[in-house]
């Protein structure tokens, strides 16, 4: 009887559900849900950047519909590190959820700066955790484990669940000579591997690159060499604002060569101020100056640290390159160092900035011609080490495009993992696990939410389609007023063309458009009762057919008919 009862309890025991809501088939927008019974936690809450198919969109964040439907289960949000693709969606998500957020000290410091730009009815519930600490959240125990990355205070998570331990790598590299001296906690990973790991979720960003990612200290040597050889130039260094260790090395080299350091770019200033305040950066007294003070010093006595290493429009470096920065004017006496590799898709933006600066006679150094950048992501041998230490029962590659996930699958197979124990995930498709088995379950709502200004989610596929239409073919507005009783055109049709043709150089075409619109309105008035919508549709159809036959273009046609 007792055995039957135990078997019944086992059958009723829920499975652990691992649900990716972002970070798959893309770079960025990382978010993963772990759910067991009546408890749920979220790991990371990042944003992505729009592509060329999203005109006017500022950011892309994960769809949190599934979280909204299960809000009463949510026990906490755990953040691996302070990069935008891991924290950028939090200011928007916390508008809907008042739940604890757990992260390390610098990550919380960066997050506070971001949250200060938004309004919340309840103050966000932020908790500072240290590597080595374990937080209980419902049935989950989340252990913070120190890793190396291109931002300080990064961690991976060992999530201890009722069915076994899940390790989420976050973003990592294995740097044996880190700038801050804090090495990757490989010892704890080895312990976890000995204890037994049910599932490894490991990042895939650099899985196609053989070997090891260079140590951040190697960049410091290159930077020192640049400062030594360019004592007669003002040095402007563009890098990721979050790369605290890179900025620290620039400051160290500047102090060594008796230079003052100024900082420009909003995100750079926010992160540097947070890092200094929290003790993650040290700046010798008198080295750091406000950008407005640069004019007091000779150019060769100045180092300027700036944002814009990815060629972002309106970034500080972009404005310098285009001659639009209000404080900095580039000249042949400047050396610009782009200490970052272009994120896939940004190559053209970076090339454009480099070309603009070269036109101004500026010397430009970048990662294509000099070793002045070290990736924060693990290459193949480091990823293999992660697998070898943890020896997971099941494996799920995360954080990458489809080709990265597939390459990671092959790497795991090459290390001896059974192919049927590897699960290449899809957005919104839960992986359901117990102690012995794993399989995919039924999908949950997942996708992307577009942020445009203060609007979150109000730009959908229809709006994007209209924006692309306007960008490609332009707009023609046709306005006319009609008399309801006499069935006559009182005024118009008048035409407004935007992005289609320049009116003064296409008067003949515009006259034809006006004539066709007049005929369409008159025929509609003659045929029967006055229906404004029917008149507008007739004008739109007739003009669309005519314009395509004449120009092979399909501008958006917006008829405005006023009935008096």
C-alpha cells in the first residue's frame, strides 16, 4: 500500500520547465525562465537593438506575456552581469512586476542609473549579492559563481532545483590574468561536476572561434605601446562603456604618460561614475577632468574616452566624426583608437565613421590592424573546459544565432555527449526535465516587443510595414472637399508628395495624378449615395494602378475627402 502511494506521488511530481524567452537566433535580448510547480524565476532580462527592418524603433525587448499570466508564481529576477543585452529590458519589465531583483554590486549600481530615468509606483526591490552567495527563491536555490567577462562583477548561476542542478553560464571567458585579479571560480565548477549537473545552459557567442579568448591584460600592453609612440597627439579611445577594466587600463596608461583624462558619452559617464563610486575603478588624484576643461591643456596632454565604438548614430564618436560634437573638433593632431570589434551587423556603421575621420586627416587604429581588443566571450577551448568540468547529463546551447547554436551542438557531440541529450532550443519552447529524462513541451507565448520612445509594444507588424512602405516608396496625400447636396467637388484635389517625387520637377506627372483623382471622385459622386470611404478607396485604387504603370513604384496613397 505504501509503495503504491509513493508511486502516485512520483507521478504527480511536477517537472522542471526551462523556457527561453530571448537570446536565441539573435545576439541580445537574453531572458530565460525556470519554472517548477508554483515557483518561477527569471535569469537575465535584456534588450536587443533594432535591425534595418525596424525603422524608427529604439529597442527590442522580450515578450513577457507568459510571465504576466503567471505573475503570482514569480519569485525573483536574477541578473548575470550589467550589459544591456542582460539588463536593458528591466526598466520596462519592472513596470509590470514588483519582484526582487538579485545581482552583484556593480550590476546593481549600473541598473540603478537606468531605473532612475523611469517612474515606478513602488520602488524597485533590488538586492546586492556576492559571488559565493546562495539565494533561496521558492523551491529554487540560486548560487552566484564568479566568472570573467568584459564587465566586472559577472557571475554564472548554479540553480539547485528539486530535480537537480541547472548551470546557466551567463556570458563568460576564462581569463587567468584578469585586470582585477579575480579569476574564474573553476574550482566551484569542478565541485558541481562531481556532485552532478542535470542541465548545462552555455553561451555560444564565440563557439565558432578556435582556441582561447585573449586576456584583457594583453590589451593593456597594446595601449601602453600606443601611448608611448604617440606622445605628440591627443588620444581619443572609443570602447564599450561597460568595459570597466579597459577604461581602467586607459586611465593607468594616461597617468603614466602625464595625461589628463576626460570622458564623453552618457552611458560611459554613468558606468564610470558607478564603478568609481563602488570601488571597481581607481583614478589617481587630478587625472580625471571634465570635458569642458580640455581647452586648458595642450592636445598632447589629453586622453578622451568616448562611446561610439560600434558606429552608433548620435554617439559621441559619431558626432565627432561628422563635425557635430559641441566640445570636440577632430584634426590631424588626433589619434582615434577604436578598442572594440564590430558586433555582427555593425560593420558598415563602423567603416562609415572610420572613413569620415580619415577625411579629416585623423589617424585611426582599430582591431582590424592592431590587437587592441579582447573579446569577453569564451572561444572553443574555454567552452570545452566548461563542459569538461561540469559533465552535465543534458545540454542546451544558448545566447547565439542559429549557426552558433548548431556549432555548439556539434562541439558537445565531439566531446562525447549523446546527441539525444542535447536540446537546441527554440524561443518559447519549454524543455521539461526530471532526474532521468528531458523533452520539449508545448510552446508558450514568446517573441519581441518594440520600444519606440516612451511607447512599449504599440509598434507592431502593421506599423512597421507602413514605415517600410514609406521609407521605400514615399507618400502622396490627396485632399478634396465635396458638396453633399450638389454632388460637386468644391475644392481640390490638392496633392502633397513626400519621398516620392520632387513636385517642381514632376509637374506633368502631378497634373496627371490630379486629373485621375478628379475623375475618380466625380465618377463616385455620379454613381449613387455619397460614401466617403468608398470614394477614398476608389481614388486609392485608381492612383495606385496608374502610378505603378508609369513609375514602377507603389507610394503610400492617403486620400482625405471632406464632405460638406
